[in-house]
């Protein structure tokens, strides 16, 4: 099957300069700020760690009303740390919550229960925040992916890859100590170990 990779989501805004400052302050990478004829303008941002991007557009780019986005979801490994980071950047996120029904939250505040999900299961805890136009985002804490949910092994940057290599080297050293011999097939061991750890 041909890959269908999510690339860009259009987010309608009323004031591109204000929106640009907001997303830049969040730490999103600005990829392009393009202006064309007749007031056409868009600004392209990529969230940290994401392969998909958001495209901020005015009324020449999208017919959607500014502030109409609901439920666009980001995943984070530590929702408490993410909330603290948002607050430090001047954003006013909701309190952390979970849903009375499980790991899928209802629209709005229906069945919303304050606090981290009991037992802190992966996929179970959320918060929301909005941009200056009122476009609403959801943060969901994901610490362990469901089996088969993510097939690609991706590192966000060179430092993450370096850390993974150092971790694999330490683990491989212990492996060789346990077997009592040098491992000529160490590249295979490294690849399997690093993929397994990244997908855990």
C-alpha cells in the first residue's frame, strides 16, 4: 500500500503576526512565511518532535473561521512537565484531566474528571490550550505505544540519536560480558535494541 503520511494541517487565524509570535514562543520551528498577491499569506510551523506541521492561514488560504479548530491533538511523554512549560511561556492551559470513560475524551468538558488518570496509563491523561484566536489543542500523555501503532523508528535530532547510541553501547557491553565473547554481529544487535527501546 502507498504510504499516506499526514503532512500539514491548516489552522485558520485572523492575525498572522500575532499567531506567528504565539507559535514561535511555544518553541515550534518556523519553516516558511510566504506572502503572495491579493493578501494571500501563510506561515508554516513544525512542532518539536513532530513530522507533521501546521499551516497558519488567513481568509485567502482557508474558508474556515479563525478559532474554529477543535481537538487537534499533540502527544507528550510527560504531561505535567508539558503543562509547566506552557505556563512558563505565558499560555493558560486547562488543568490536567482524564475522561470518566477511559482513554478517549468526550467533546468539551463532558465526563471530564480533574487530575491524572488513576494508575497513570498511557493515553489516559489530557489537557487543553488555545491560541490567541481560540483554536483549541489537546495534549495527551503517551508513555508506551500500543503494539504496531508506530512502525518507523525516528529520532528527533542528532542529540537524541547520540543518547540512544550511548545507551545501546552500554547495554551491548553488558551483553558481551554475559556471553563472554565479542559480538561480531553487533550492528544487528544495536539495530534491534535501539528499535525496541524507541518503540517501547
